[in-house]
């Protein structure tokens, strides 16, 4: 029944977009068909995109008008402008709220249709609630301690074993790995990067689940607190390292 409703919804959206009486005077219409795309493992989401007529080859637009691109690693990322040109960012689609990350829409949603805001469809529902423990910092220029920790910052040099980073939900610690089938997953426990080996035949989700208690105990033992304000700072740092920013990660996504 849900599938049938989706089909009717998108049929109505497309019809609404192409009929001349459906748009305000002076608005341009993008004639496009919606396509369902999937992120690779770990991103844990799927979403619909359009192909407006004036987007460059390889680029698509989300329903809220933001340009997205599937790079050579198979990861869908948001785009940004470099002069008149679109270039990929390190923000994985779904990891940030585009407007809060400083991204600019390519197309005005009104130009597509009046029904353009659809929620990103996760394969499994994300856990609700804030991603910080304790009271967040109150001073205006907040610089987290880990930014000055040489052990934490050493991660940026581990290009052979890391190409993406996010924050593990509930446990509230950064986790990093490389590719869709990592050999090792790193988790910051407040003192060092705890290594979790992934052997042949093992699923990374199983490794994370089996280590949740250990990671939580280590974080508490080291008095490590992750604040909501840390998220955008780590997202920016990920870009400086050349890593994909995965945002909040829940083991239910894997």
C-alpha cells in the first residue's frame, strides 16, 4: 500500500510540474523524472533526485534543490559553487542540513513543483534526540579539546586506512574507517583511537555492536564528553583531511 501511495505521489508531482497552469507566472519548469538512489553501506539512506535540464552531466538535484553528485567511490555528496562551476564537497548526502553547512541550492524548489520537500528515506529509522552528553559549551568561540590533541589529529595522516568519519550515535564518539569493506574501524575513546579489526567474513555492524559496551566504558573512564557543538567543527576538519563527512551514524543503519 505504501508503495502504491508513493507511485501516486510522484505521478502527481511530475504531472504538476509539467502542466503550464501549475506554476506561478514567470517560473521556469524543470522537466525531469524522479530517480531513487542508494548510498553505499554505512550511509544507510536512500533518496529521490531529479535531473533538471540545465544541470551539468553527472549532477542531479534533490527535492529541495541542492545539487548532488556520485563520485568515483560511489558516494553521493553535495555540491558547491566554485565561481560558475559546480564541484563536489566532502559532505555525504544526509550527513548535514545543507543550508546550515553553507551550501546553496542550484534550483529553486518552486521551479520543480510545489511538492518538493520529501524526507530522506532511511533504510532503518535513525534514533531521535541530541548527540551530546552534559551541558554544551556556552562561550562564543568554542574550540574542543580534541582539536589540540595530537593523538586525535594523527588520524588525518592515516589515508591508507581511513577516508571517512562520523559520530557513533548514543555512544557519542567519533568513528572512522575506509571504504565499504574496511579492515579496521577506529573509535576515539577520549585518550586514543581504539582499533576494531574486521576479519574476513565479519560484518562491520557486528564489530560495532559487539564493542558498544567497551567503547562506552572507555569513554566514561576517560571522562570524554562529546558536545553537539563539536559536530560542525569535526565536519570541517574532515574536509581539511580530505575525508568524507558521514554525520551521525547509528548501528541500525548498517
